């Protein structure tokens, strides 16, 4: 097959409909680099007809190819080749990811490494996954086995495309399924690159589709199509709730990784150097465009003034600029429209009586006026029931609140519709254990923040979603469980006697 095209902009980027690379039948649009507004790629979106065709042809490929019937170690060999190919193209893919959504180059390189590690991990998980011989309770040998579902859909977000897409594609393929990916409309490049790499590595034609386009068009078809057996979605809670309703109508399982308003809790016995660095990283890395961003900060009253002085100074010192520079810590936001939504949150916080300690403005100079940049922003003086503490901003905006004691802290931290992640900073391991068990969150970091392992399950509670991704058993989310009973009785069943 043709090698990956690496020159930008891509003037007529095709989509992938069950292995056929062609122009989409939807509207023409451009993928824009948020650092300066230049065009990264021009393409036609997938249409509803493209989506229906992709699903139907994916089902045909699932039945006609031998992918689902290959032995696990044979599928694993292909997934390891995918991982190797990602690593071989690391720099090209990292530069594409930078162009796709404006993340700094050091971060996009880490995301490419993560994607490679994900395919490697699920290749190994596929090869070593064991079915179960269950205890006999009668004259039957009993077993629990797992089968691939068929066609599954993966709907991915714009903030970390290549990592998010790998986390859905790799286990789905490892399980033997065909996968149809709907990347975020504004960040189509990484999923398309992964599809080419999968083909090159030996995934049979038709088993992977990538359909850039609007969720209201492509996503709606994928969620409702009767041949789609599962949907894995990462994105906003409103959309996730709509997907859950549609899935209920067709009795389809889903995994939904949704929004967050994650609390970071700093006790007065913490290592302040580690805590300040961790809080800054937790909210301002990725320009705050992260579902697990530590956007609510609780600091024990005895430490509050000193901690906030250090934190504000650290925020003001962050380097905001060109994503191509390895010195850049914060790149632009993903779009002008998204920046405007963050500015509305900031204006409301000010109207609610919040005191602005840092940021709250668009930076100027060094060409940043052309991009979607915003300064790291810190508020204090707001109550935990204020809009800024309730609503997901999805940007570099932090609300700081003092707390009295552990009971007060847990009550405030858990007073949220979200329950995705949390951070704890303390030297007291007993306290860390108590708070980690008491806080409502799918992931809790203790004396660190925003660190991930593909081997460890991830997901949220409440409005932060349902289901889990990652982990060795994450592959089972893309399989159906089946029980087998082997009759061992020598005589006929006594009912007929």
C-alpha cells in the first residue's frame, strides 16, 4: 500500500470506508491548526450513507475474513506489528497530532508512545487471555468462554486523539471484532493514520473504518444501526446520556467516558514542592482540555496562603507558545469557539464574586494573537456550589477553596454530579488511604497526578460515565460471554425415565 503522506496540508484527504479509501460524501471542511489558523487538511466528511455502508461492509468483513477465527497469538502478532509501525513513524505522527489539535510537541510524542504501548499491551492481553473452567455442580463439565461481538463503534474526542483511538481500536481488534471509528470532526488525522497502519500491519481489509464527520450525522447512524453491537464513547456528558438512551432501545452495551470536575486535595503536611508542581500539571497541562483535569483545588487552611502564593507564581511562569517548541508547556486551545466558551465561564465567575489571582486573558506577542491561546487562570473566593465549581470548563481554569478538616473536605469533594478522578497530597499514608477510599472517583492519584498505565482500568461514576477501559480484562468489554455445559452423565436424564 501507499506510505503515509507526510506533507501538509493534505489537500484532499480520503476517508476509510471498510478498507476503501475514498472521498466522503458529506460536506467539505478543513482541519485547522489552532496555533495560527493555517489549514492542516481539507476533506469531505463522511455522510450518513457512508456510515451505513461502512457498518454493513464491516459486518461482511467480520463474517468473510478469518480475523475473528484466528488464534489469539495470531491476532497478537498483527497488533504487535501495529505497535512497531507506530514507533517507526513516531515523529511524523507526533507532528500530525500537533497540527491536529495544537498540543505541544513533547506531549504529542508521549501520546504516540502511549498508542504504541496500547497496541502492544492488548496484543499481549489477547495472547494470554484465559477462559474459565468453572466448578462442577453436577454431572456436567462447565466452562465460561468469550466470543467477539461483530461490529463495534468507537467515538473519540479531539483532546488526545491518537491515544484515545488506540485505547478503543486495540482491544476491539484484539477481541476479533470489526471496528468503525468516528473521530472528532476537527481532529481527523490520527485515526486515519492508524487505519493505514493497521492495514499495513495485516489487519484484513474491511475490519477498520474511519469516518470523520459530525456526531449528529455519523455518530447517530453508528449508535442506532442494528449491526453495531457495542459503542465506546469518550466525550461530553450530554452526548453520552443521549447515546445511553439510544443504546437502551436496542439493548446494546456501551462504555461512556464522560466529563469531570475533579478535586485535588492538599493537606498541610504535604511535600509542598511536589504538590505545587502536581497541581499545576493536573490543571494546566494540555491547556486544561482534559476530562480528568484537577479543576477544583482544596487546600487545608493552615497551608492555604503559602501554597496559593507558590501556585500563582508557578502559573504565571508557565511558558505559553508555539507547540512546535520543546520548551512550550501550554499550547493553544483547540478552537476560537472553545476559547470563547471558556471566557464566558471566567466572566460568570467574576460576576459571582470570584477573585482572579492569575490569568483570565488572551496572551499577546510572539504571534499568539493568531492562535487560540489563553492564560492559566486561578480563582478564589467562590463557594463549592458556584457555577465554576459545578460545571466542566474543559480549559485552564482552576477554582481554589480552603478546607478545615477531613470530614469537611470529603463532603465538599463529593458534592458534585461528576466522579471521574481525584488527587491527594499528604505524607500521612493512613490519611491517604482513608481519603482515597472515601472520595467518589474512578481514579485517585496519591502524591502524583494525571499519570496513566494501560494496565490499569479507567472510567468514572455518576455523570462521569459507565464502564471501564484499559486493563488486561478490558478486552472482555468487546466480547460476549458464553457458558458451555458438557454432559458427563452415563445414564439418560432422569426426567424422561
